[in-house]
């Protein structure tokens, strides 16, 4: 392979994309937060019903809204990366209903998979007792599947791929880069923790974790979210682009990808 995936170049490219478009990404993150809070408000205060079917419908509605927001954010990042090469409008940021549905289907499939693992885990505990090794194996399998399939969302946005097609594509580009992908997500977790630590320290110093300071505590979370969420999403999208170029074994010069 003449164009191997580089973690250093990926993070450097993501940082350049973030610096160029920081305001746009933060504003869109604020809009996303607002939409999510509105949906959460309707869920908690208007649709009050213990009926399982109504709760299931609400979960589907929430998943659909969250999927739409996530896909639109990914589309925005791709457009910002490629904006030097063509003009775009706000309409180009909006994902289609088919894209959203494909994303929801994948989320439901993972939900079923996790439910199966939980059911098997209950059987193991009942008939074999607590099996720590089995739980560790479950976690490793889930982690492996997540790492191999995480970029399926990117293919849905970029290529309008179908659910199983996008999963297959994600598995293909991570086939020879599993540990590189793992390293990228370790870096992502590290960034989130690094930003979170000073927020927690300030909250504890000023005693803002007490019940009377709930609003300020929530505001601190929003600040942490706005500082980390755009960069994390940019890293994921740039990693996706770099992995695709590496898999195709073609040049990914910065002038062509940013």
C-alpha cells in the first residue's frame, strides 16, 4: 500500500478543518442542542403515557430526530471540507428521509444485538453463575463491531448507501486499520476527558454541583459539549475520508481533501 493511513496527519487535518469552520460548527451544534431539548421537552411533559406502544413510538421519534441531526451535521462537515470546489446552499446540508431511515434501521439492529447479548448474559448467570470472562468477551465483541461499523453513517451521508451496504463498506475500510481506528477513538476519548476535567474542577471549587445550581451545572455541560462535539465529529469525518483514500490506495494530498 503506497498511501497508508496516518493518525498524525488525520488529527492535523481535522484541526485545520475545525479552525477554518469553528464558528459555523459551533452555531450548528447550538441549533442541534436546541432541537434536541425541544424534542426532550415534548417527551417529558406532553407525551405522558405509560402505554408501552406509545413509549416505543416516542423512542422511534427521538431516534429519528437524533439521526436526522447527526446526519445533517456530518453532511455539513463534508460540505465544509469540499466547499472550495463547489458552491452549496443550506438545502445541501439536509439529509433525505431515506438516509435517516437507513440510520435508524442500523441503530435498531444494534439495539436487537445488545438485547440478544443481555438475554444470553441472563441465561449464563442463571445456569452457570456470574461469568466475568463471558462479560468481558461480550464487551470485546461489541467494541470490535462498533469499531468496524462506525463509519457506516459516513457512507450513508456521502454515498447514500443502504444499511447493510454501508456496514459492508465500513468493514472494508477498517479491515487493515483496526488498531489505527482504535487509536483515533482513544484520542477522541482523551480529548473529551481533557476538556471535561477543568469543567469538573471549576464546578467542585465553586460548589456548583449542589441542587440549587442545577441550571449552572447544565450550562457547564453545554459548554463542554460545544467545545468537544464539533472537533470529535470532524475527526470522525476526516478519519473516514482518510481511510477511504487509504483503502483505494490513492493520493490524499491535503489540497484535495480539505
